[in-house]
C-alpha cells in the first residue's frame, strides 16, 4: 500500500476519533498541531489505526513516533 493512501485513511480515522471534520494531516503533523490530540486520544488513535490496518505496534514503537509520517511508515512496513 502506498504511503499516500495510508495517510488518507489515517486522516479519516483522526477526523472520526477527534470529532473534527476539518483535520488535514500531513506527514509532518504532530500532536501539538491539533488541539484535540491529547494523551488519551493518542491511545484511541493508535488503537483505531491498528484495528483499521490490522497491525499491532509495540509500546516502544509507539513511543518513538515523532509525527504522522512515521506512523504511516510504520503501518506500511507492517502490512508489507
């Protein structure tokens, strides 16, 4: 799966979980860029991404993620 497609699907997940239809993710988007993206919602976002793409991240992988691009790259590696 291409990174652009993963980013697009991840964007839809973020819109749903954060209840904000105006979210427009880029590969450099971080939690500080989106008001609703707090620590509790981060858990929900990761869980929904894992479920949607049928992947599982280890805690240390999650802690290393710096932005949405790294999340999408992680998904791409796991589904390849």
